[in-house]
C-alpha cells in the first residue's frame, strides 16, 4: 500500500466518523426542535437535513450550548474529508 492509498483509507475513516457525529447531532437538533415545538425549524431540518440543523444549532447556541457539539464538528470533518478526497482523486486519476 503506497502513501496515497493509506491517506485515502484514513480519510474515509475520518469521513465516516464525521458523518456519524453529524447524523447524531442532527437527530439531537431535530428532537430539540420538536420538544420546543418550533415547527418551522422541524420542517426545515426534515427537508434540508444538515443545512437547517447547522443553522438551528448556531441560532440556539446561547440557550442550549450542547446542541451543536456533535453536529458542527461532524459536518466540518465530513466536508473537509470530501474535499481532500476529491483533490486526491483528481490528482491520482
């Protein structure tokens, strides 16, 4: 296994962990919005999963600081890994 293949394996693992954290954070944001009966946010989160959930976590950061703890780093890690994987694929292929 050469260096590029090793990097791809590591990036895929980090992407999977980031995606898992983002999904758990997204579910937490959805449950929080349902519990607070903020139906506009619930509908937005259901329709545009990570985008609206991230906005909701940032908008409610002061009232519930735990809301974005998994979601925001998970989305950031997933997007960063996808960008690096795309650059590697373009360079290799």
